[in-house]
């Protein structure tokens, strides 16, 4: 309002309602996404609301469809619904198809498009935020569940000389490796079958950190040239990050950056504007250092 005019000339004009987005998961109360999207919206001047929906599996499908059929302009999907979400959209992007999981739904011209921004978030964090550069790296991916699956194609884009997928249940690792072998040199094994030789990059995509556990892998896979990356994140070091530091890994990082980058990618899909992630990541890490919580993943 102009302080000299005495009245606001726009006061009587109808105001459009803010756009509404939401995160569906079970549980979701721990999520940092409302905070992250709130900061993105403020930074880019977008009029939007971001809500949390505690949605158990039995109600997931109907609740998301009801939301997106009414006020919801788009949605994020988290555990345990990322795979179920592939079945309720009208169209899947190639990267969602490859990951067989949807973490972002965009409503466009009456149609629901399912995308997956997790892999892009991981890659941006590794290469831009952490500034990691390799030529023909040896990469070890731990885990063979949904999170690991979504990381395979982004990791293969780093042109590794080899990508080894190691999992507690070896059959799942071998199956995943076989599925992706057309895209690069990929093999699957159990933890005890890992070579006693270091890797350039180890990505932990197991859910072990969520319970404060570390996959039982031979310590020879880590040396001072190894970067260890935990896709989980939490207050203080995750169990995997602490383990990597104890073994003298060159770098040991957790997934805060991936969390913020996947959110930025979703935000851009919805709003058409790319937020600056650096200040958000900074605030988040500083806040996380002050809050007591356990490791999580979005
Ligand atoms: P997400 O969608 O988070 O990937 P998931 O599909 O249930 O969840 O997969 C969890 C992954 O973490 C699996 O690879 C699992 O190993 P199994 O396939 O053998 O079950 C792995 N995992 C969970 N807890 C683990 C632990 N304590 N040690 C090692 N691997 C673990």
C-alpha cells in the first residue's frame, strides 16, 4: 500500500487462491518437504501451499486421486507408495519408467503425469553441490530395493568402468543388474562376494541407516580415495557415514543435498521456475544440527 494514499487501490480486487501441492506417504510427519517448498516459494515469489497427507496403503490411491481431482495442482509421493503411484497416473516419464517409481505427479491438461526426480537430485548433488568429478569411476551401489533401482541410470550416466550392485539378498541384486546391463557394465553380488578392492564411489541405497545399521560389507572397499554417499540423511552422521569416516574414506556425505535437489526439480516441473538450492540446503543443515531426530529419506 502506498503510505501516502491512505487506502489500498487493489484492496477490493478479487485475489486468486494459492496453488495447492502435497506430499503423500506413511509416515510423513518427519518430512522436511513443506519447509523446503515453503522456502522455494518465498524465494521465487510463488503463491502456493504445500501440505502433508498421512496416507496408509489402503487409502493411498483414492486420497491422491481425490486431491488431484480437486484443489491439488501436483503431488509428491514418498515411502511406501512410490511404486503404487506408477499405476494411478495417465503417463510416465522415461525416468519414472526406468525407476519403476513415481515421486512427483504433475497435473497437466486434465492428465496426471508421473515423474521421478530422485535420480536427478542424486546426480546434481554429487556433481554440482559436492563437485565430484571422475573419469571412468568404479562405483558400488548398496541395496536392490526401490531407492537403489532409481539410482542405477543416474550412476551409469557417470560412465563408470563398472557398477557393482551389492545386496543382502543376492537374487535381487542379480536381477537388477541383468535389467540394466544394456546401459553399461553392471553386475550384482552379495556383500560377502565383493572384491577386496576399493571403489571410487559407494552409494548406500539400503534402508539400513533408518535403523542405525550398516550393511555388512568388507572394509577393503573403502580407502582414502573413496567417496561414500548415504542416500539417507539425519541429525549428526548416519551410521553409514560414521562407518565410512572411521575407515578413512576420502569423503563421507549424507543425502541432504539429494533431498533438496529432487525437491527443486519437482518445484520447477510444477511452477516453471528453478529455485536456488544453496541457501535452502544451508538453512536445512544448520537446523538439522539443532534438532533431535532419526535418519530418514523422502
Ligand atoms: P527402498 O524403497 O527404500 O529401497 P526397499 O525396497 O524395502 O526400500 O529396499 C530396502 C533395501 O535395503 C533392500 O535392498 C534391503 O535388502 P534386502 O533386499 O536383502 O532386504 C536393504 N536393507 C535393509 N536393511 C538392511 C540392513 N540392515 N543391512 C543391509 N541391507 C539392508
